[in-house]
């Protein structure tokens, strides 16, 4: 208990002293930071870490002097998931990609010796290895503010965060700024909600602050349910203290003493890192009573969500924290005035809070200097799909989609007919001709899509837009809580329509029916889940109507995705009769003897595509075609 | 044959004793039941009874079957996909002769014939051994019962439940948090836990059930020892998660959301596992696998006991 009390920091001066002490201790250290994000973990980054750890302890016994400056760190997501596991050396900035378990010892040995492992470096288009992280195109065109520290911080260590200037903003706010001053600064910076809505955070804080009743609450929305998005997860897993600091500042500005973090139970690492961070912040006196001797009291509780997409909606999330089913409520009064238990409640996204300490430290003008006039600052996207470099990217607002995909993402695998889906299930799909659209809350909205929380899924000519739209509608129909009729029934009917179209039974009336339904959903739904479902339908109908028409009129799927409109055949001339496909077929639909052409029984075929995968490249005998009847099979392509 | 028939109870008498009217639709349904194979679904009965009595509706069939189940003439079991199936309940009461409604119904159009038939109504043309003796559906039901907890275990379990409740400060607001903990401990939400929590926190059971059935994380039925989770997020979807799912379903022979009969594997899909770079991705026993081929899956499942 005594030891804990000693840790408590009572003034900005003490904080600064601690920071300097930590920096001094850290001087001359060489850090090997190994990414332990989910993507890299799947590539056994944990094992690499433990091998290095045991190796290092062995070296310490043999020659302590030689390795005294080597520090191993397991950090949060570095972002470059495509080439995981990522290992970065600090302070040099050397970045190793695709390291395997066998490379662990070599990396450690070479780092101790002061040399580098050239074969693990990133190789650019011209074939030259790139040593420094900042020179890799993936990182070069990003502007990493929030993610910057992800590779330098061990998320389970508050000392790392303090050493890099953490909780300085909190000290500044508590000792030198009034709550009004904080709100003014945030308003001036034009920080807009990163959860997707883009509502100015400062105004929201002000409304909550000015609401008459007490107590007030602040909530972090970390119920990141968008498929294909993992920004919030990476921040919470990699740098939980930055979110906590932002939350405490917001609480001070608003006048709240109780905060909640609503985080998905599916993110166990985020939950444990955050709990650890809260414990440490309490030990250091950044949470609890009389924070930094200012008299301000604040506590945080974690609330785990149990897997419901709709619970990310503000009023639904508050219902869930109250212990009820997470269904949205009617919002006659805004949750900022009457939210959790009917009290004024401020709810922001993880990324919004993570931005706050930077704005306080660097000033609103610095923040305004990044991005566009309407949308300042940076935005984190999870760049996934058919793009070459998938991963987590942080870019200044106003960058074009083309730049993100080509400069950072390194282009698209297929390369033809590129489409981008932004905004998760609430957003839309943008065609290739709109790729020069700047990424900005208002511009994307004009294009028919939206910023959303930051999922960016790149697709190419092998993706059927009708199928994707149907996928999203089905997703929303599954996730609809069923409280309001337009959403519950409207989405259900839409899934039926998409089912019809993708199985070649759609009619031209179905298209106008889809349009009608999306207008209805937009106007009559209780919350944004149904209210934004029209985006996907409208944008696909607007930009890719010919794909719908191909499904309806010609009963073909141009991208050859919709399984009920595709078929596989074996070309008699090419087939050598190797029986590879016969063995691999899960439903035994392929028959044929050795050295004789095989035949696929179309009745039995489930169109899994195994045969086309196993057919050796030199034969390429399996042909995929599209069309429903013999008549339409003339449209077939390979 | 005669023995089997004798095992049946007199439907007519039972109904009379319970003061239940034997209307024509009911007669049609009962004779369809008696005519059908060993195990049947309400839908099958409906199809048969429509032929006997065209005005009948499916709702009537459901109601009548429920009624017959209530008066213990039918047993209910569950098929693998969760649909209820029925069979005639074995009973010691004697079979009565008045049960051949089929003939009676046939002659509805002809009143004279009908009267004649009534007098000469014979023994029911029932052959319960006609098709497949499929008792396994009813075994599954028993399997489920086995999973229900015993009294001694229940007592020792209660202190554990209390601990979790205490951890969450006995507060109604933390109900979801408690349920998450229970789900993680038991792998499902057993009935007794929900009852106990409801009583302890003074929360109506309906509210607990509404929460438990709303969130995808909670299961009201026991789950398998190993969880197979397939990511169905957009990034994985465009990279072919559907064919991965198809591979798994064809190996494990269960649909998403299902559990193998031996409670070894459960298959589920999630919206995003958060490692889109690896897609299509599958999580098995806490480990991630990037687009595993069928062979690897088979090996993986075989080696997990």
C-alpha cells in the first residue's frame, strides 16, 4: 500500500520529473519491438518474442555488458498487417517484415552486433531493399499521429506512455485550463466524431456540460462492429492510455465523475489491456480522487458488449450499460441531454478521444493545419480487401481515395474495375471514376457513401456488386434488433429481393421495389442502422446498375460470384485425366477414369471451386462460366 | 403387430375422458398420424390430412398435435436442425376400435355410406414399423437432459454463481456483465444459473431471457468443446469466406450455429475477427488459420479430442 501511494503524481512538475527520469533511464537503449496485433499474432509473433526473450536472457548471463542496452517489447499493431509479423528497431527505425520463427535468433544477434538482416527488409518496386520504416511507401504517405506511438509503447506499461509525453495534456488541462477553455479549444480545432457521424465533438461536449441535471456521464464507444474494420481495436490494444487521457480530459471539461468504456467482448486483448491501463492510471493518480491535486474526481468502468451490432448506436449502447437489451430508443431529446439513466451523457468514439491529448498538447491551430477545411486532423482506416498492402493506415483528411489505394496500398491485385466500399454496412460503394474524391466527411457523403468509422474495402472486377450489396443487406437484416417495423420487415424483404436477383429469378420490378424500400427505410427507421441501409442499395443501383441488369435480363453474373448463376465445366481437350479434381471434390460430383477427360455432374456440383484451384496450371482444364440456361452460356469467360 | 397396436391407447376414449370434441379435422389428423411412419413432423401430417379433409389448415394441425402431446398421446423429440418431430407415445392402455376415422372421412360425401361405415368401423390400419425406426432424435433430447445439472452439482455451483454476482456488486445494471462471465465459465447459459440470478437480483426471468437471446455471444444450449469460428466480415467475404465455410460444413456436417451431436465442435460465424489481412480467416481453439484447405481442416478436427 505504501509503495502504491508513493507512485501517485501530485503535480505537473512531478510528472515532468518522472518523464525525464524515464527518458534518462532509456537513453542509449535499443528497442526491438515486435508487433503483437491480431494479424501478426496469427503469424506466430508471440513465439518469436518468447524465442528472443529466452535467447536474450541467455546472452545476459554470458555477457551482460554487451546486451545491457537491448530491450524487447511486445507492442500493439504497427499497421502493416499484410507483411506480418512486423519487427521494428528503435530508435533507428529499421523495419523487418515477414519475419519467421527461424529468423528470431538472427535478428537478435545482428541487432546486438549493430548490423541488419537485409533479407528481411521491405523490397520496393525497383528491387532495392528499404531499411527505414519511414521510407517504406506504405508508411511514407501516411501521417501517423495517433498510431505513431503504437510501435514504441508496450501497452501494459504506463511508464512507456509517460516517457513519450503521456498525461502531459491532462496535467496542462487540470492545472492551467478551465472546463470552458478546454471545450473552446476542442471546438476551435473542429474535431469531428470519428465514429462515422462526424458531429463536432466540442459542440457535443458543450451541450452535455450545459444540460441542467446531474450527475453527468462520459462514455467511450468501442463497440466496433463494422465488418472489415479494426481501428478502434488497434488503438485500445496498442495505446490504451491515450484513450483514457482523452476521456479524463473530456470528463473534466464536461464536469463528469463517472466514465464507461463500452468494448466488445470479442476483443479480449483490448479488454485486458484497458483494464490494466485503468489500474495503472489509478496507481499513478490519474484516476480516482483528487487527480493531480486539482480536486477533480473521476472513475472509469469497463462494460463488455456481448455481440450485437446495433448496440453501437448511442441510445442502444446506453440501454446496454443500464443492463437492458441493447435496443435503440427514440431520441426526442438528444442523449447529450438525457442519456444514461436519463442523465446528460457524452458519447464519443475511441479515435475521437485519442485525438484529444494531441489537440491539447499541440494546440487547435496545429490540428486545423492537418486535413481539409471542413474536416481537420487525420483519420485511421483499415485498408483491406483486394489491395496489395492491407493494414491499418492513418492519413490526413483530404487525401484522395486513389492515393490511399495506390500510393499506400500499393495498388490492387486484379487491377481492373476498382471499387471502394467505405463506411461499413452504413456506407456505399464508390466506382473507379470517383477515386479522386478526397476523403473528407462531406465529400464522401456527396458521393453517396460516408466516412463511417473507417473500414475501407477495396474490390476489383472479381467482386459482384449485387452479391456485395446483398451481403450487407443480409448483415443488417441479421443485426436489426426488430424494434421498428421498417427496418425489421424492410430489410427482410430486401434480402428476399437480393436472393431472387442473385439466383437469376429477379425481375425488372425488383429494382424499383428496392428503390422504394430504401426510401422508406431512410425516412421511417428508428435508428441509423435502418436509416443508412439505403446507401449501399442506392450507390450500387446508381453506379453498377448494369450488373443488376445482367443478373435480371441475361441471368449472368459478370463477376462470376453468384453461385447459382455460375457453373464449372472441364474442357475435354485440355484435361489430361490426372484425377486431382476427382479426389478433391467434396461432393463427388466429378467422375472419370485416369488419363481420360473428367466430367462434372452439374446436378451434384455445389460450386465450391475446389476443382479450379487444384487443376494444375499447365492444364487449366476447369473452366468457370456464368449463365443460368444453355442459351446464356455463350457469355462464358475464363 | 397386434401387440404393437395394443400398446396404443384409445385416442377416442382419451379424448372423450378429457371432454375434447372429436371434430372432423381432428379425426383427419389423428388418422393421418396413425397412418404415418414412426417419426413424423407436423408438416407431413398436414400434407396427409389435407388429402383426407381439404379444408384443414396447418394451424389446426399444430394445435391438435400440441393437444395430443399434452394428453400424453404423442412424444416430442428434436431433429438435428432443431425442428420438432413426434412419435406415438408408448402406453399400456388398450387400443379401441372406434379409431378408424379415415374410412369415415372418405365417405363424408356420401351420408348413407358414412352411416354404414360408422357401424362397421374396423381396427385402425396402423403399421408403425412401416418406415425407419429413427429413435435417435429422441436420444438427442435425452442427451440434452443429461447436460442439465444434478442437484449436488447445483449446490456447489451456487457459491460460484454468488461469487460472480458479488464481483459485479449485486447490481442489476451489471446483468450483462454477469451473463458474459457465466457464458465464459460454462460455455453456455444453463437454466439454473438464469433462474438463480433472476431471483437474487430481483430481475424478471423474461428480462434475462430477452438479454440472453438478443446478444449473439450467449447460448441457451450447450456448446461444443471446440469452437470453430469463421470470419464473415466484408474483407473475408470478398476473399472467399463462403467457400471456407462450405468446406467446414461439409466436414463437420453442421450448419453455422450448430453443434455436433457428440458436443465436440460448434460452428459459428462472426462479423469480423480483426485480421483482415489474412482473410478468409478461421479461428479454432483460440488460434487463427488463414484459408485452410480441406485436408488441413480434416487433420485439425481429427486430432482434436
